[in-house]
C-alpha cells in the first residue's frame, strides 16, 4: 500500500472513530475524498505536504521524484480553491517548479509557472494535455513578472533562464571549431554532448545554427528583468539566498504569506534553495549580477544614473566572449 493511501486510511479512521469498512468506501460516490471528508480534508492535505517535505530531506533523485508525484497528485485532485485547503495547495504550487528543475525538466518548470501565472486553475489532466507547450525562449509573460506571481515561481524561472544562458553561450563558443576545419559531423556530436539535458537539446534549428548571439542577448535581458522582478516582489530574497543559514532553519507558519514579508521570502527560499545549489552556473550568474547591483547602488543617485548604461552591458559580456 502506498504511503499516501496509508495516510488517507489513518485520517478516515480518525474521522469515523473506527477503521473504514468496504461499505464506507462505497459511500464515496465519485471516489473523491475531498467531497466526503469534510473538514478533515485539510488534515489529509497537511499530512501529504509533510510527507513531501520529509521525502525531500532524503536528498536523492528518487526521493525528489516521489515528492513531485505526491505534490502533483494533490494539485490534480483539488486545484486551488478558497477554502481551508487553499494554504496547503498554495504551498504545493510554490514547491513544484523547483522540483521540476531538480528532476532536469526545465521545460516543465517553465510550462507550470506560465500556466499558473494567470491564476491557479484546477490541474485536471484534460486541461494540462490541451495546454499549449510554450517556447522556453519566448519573451517573459508580463503576468509572471508584474508582481502578482508567486515568488518561488519567478526565482525558478530565473534558474531556468540563467542555465539556458550558460548553455547557449557554450553552444555559441563551439562555433570556433568550425574555423579549425573540423568536419561538421564531429562538431554536431560535440554540440549534442554539450547540450545534453538542456531545454533546447531537441531544437535542431538552434542546435546546429552557427550564431546564437541574438538568443544570448535576449536571455541576458530576460535574466536582468527577472532579477528586478524578484527584488520588487520581495527585496529580502536575494540577500537571503547568499546568506541562507538563519532562514533555512526558520519554520514559517503554514499560511499564505503577505507579499514582501519575511515569511514569503523564507518559504520561497526553502522551496528553491536546493534547486539553486544543484544549478551552480545559475547561482554564479545571479551572484555576479547581485554584486554588480550592490556596487552600483553604493554610488550617489547622480553617479548611479550615469552608470546605468554600464550596468546594462555587464551581463552581455557572455555574448561578446562567444563571438
């Protein structure tokens, strides 16, 4: 019997005051526990969220995959409503994109964040199947970065875009091999190895293009916008990412936090921190950008305004190095 089913049986036994019988099972007309358990549904969801958190402490790929399965199972069952269950479901929504990154599914992470940026619809299979898979290189949706999105989702998309920026820079640098007279077949094999597991590894147009400078420039601009979006949503997040010890030990209340609050930052940091650690190139990119921002912010306003053009070109150095 699966762990989630054991938890369900424990909750139903506590609700009924006795072990559930086959007759009790038949009373669930549509086999949807959230319609038959009443107030106990919150406890069941709470136990499931704690199970997901416990699985993530194992720190193995299989444990992360199992945690993702439990989280998606709950989201597909009840989506996000405005009842007493919404707190736990909001926490699961906040967590899932980081799990996608840790499972090497960057496209699924971006798809999930983009899908939920316009609200929290019920994640029914029929809805997901018919939802158009977005182009991960597309311009950023305004709904995602206008301050109304989930903080952990913006951070997760930042990881995806920063890793993609690094991958595209490496791919562009491989074009130098063409100048050394290597056969195109050998160069394509090298590129496939370089981009193995990347979000664009199946895009043959990008994989075999000679110049990706325009894509790199667009990604650099998107990373800067995402960095600014996170800062506007919660200015505590970036400093906490580089000094996480206190916040990783914190236990924020199980409630939907206020925008810009310490609790919001701590929940987002705890949900995304392992994804950052497992994406060192993305972490280094944001650390460099954060230090550059602090350096410019240390100037007087007049000097900062005159330094703006220099700041805008700093992240684009990866572009010039690839040419």
